[in-house]
């Protein structure tokens, strides 16, 4: 059985019912029969962007994700080490963390970011 990790954009698009979230991703999340995780890095990234005025969020992101059945994936020291050791195919540290977590935990990432797949991470879009 495939385990899933939604990246920050996918999570935000899900919560705002944005049409940029692909139909396969939307259906997978909506069916609720599989575990879809979110990285602590996604909450961190979105909250930083909101605090700097680059992102507007309505309500509490963490509470919304938990209410919609997403499962928190904590960042471990191994995840941090592995993210730092990834080749610089992607400059965004949050996306590098998501890639490292997916590789370490054997997760498929729900993302529109093609750079994540360049790390050998399986993706759904």
C-alpha cells in the first residue's frame, strides 16, 4: 500500500478548494481511505510566508489539516541530515526537506513540483 505526503502547495490548494490541485490528487485526498501526511516543514513554510505577508490564510493551518484528516509527519534528525546531503537540484529548503522525508519514509509526494521527482521521489500529480 502506498503512503502519501502532500507538499505545501497541495495542502493549501486542498484547503482553499483551488482548481490547481489535480483531479487525481483531489480524489485521493477526498476518498479518505488512505493516510495522507503533511510535513512539519509545510506548516513552518506557510506560517513564515503568512507572517511576511506573502500568503493569506484563513484560520489556523494546523487545525485545518488535522480536521481534514491529514497526519503530521515530524522532522527527525535523520530527515535533517538527509535533506542537507541532497544534491542541489532544488534550492527551496522546505521542498528539500519534503523530498528527504519522502525518500527516508518511502512516501509518494502529492505535488506539482517536478524538481521533487528529480530526487527519485515518486510523485502524484
